[in-house]
C-alpha cells in the first residue's frame, strides 16, 4: 500500500465559494476553541514555554493576513479543506 507522489495529487476546486468561506470560518473557530480548551487544560500540567505553542497557533489563526490569503485562495476556486 503506497502513497501517491505529490505530483499525482491535484488541487480540489469548488464552484460554491460562499459555502467554502463559511466552512473555513467554522474550521478556524473550532480550531481556536480547541487550542483555548487545551491550553486551559494543560495550564497547570506543563511549563509555560510548552504552553506557548497554543498561544502561537491561536495567534496564527487570528492573523488577518493569513485569513485574507486563505479567503483569496477560495475566491480563486480552491476548497477550504485543500
């Protein structure tokens, strides 16, 4: 059982860009909630440097430039899950 090579994998596209934008926002919100929940859960269990990874991912998901780039890709026809 082998994996396809990257050159054999083609981008997925969509015609429903509005729905893909909604899916993207839902996915980002779910991920943010997961990171917040995990950070709170591990707050007293691991050191502050290790906890910083949760803050980093939260910061990245809230970054307007990253969100803008993702939205532009959807406007070009890419799917949110690609």
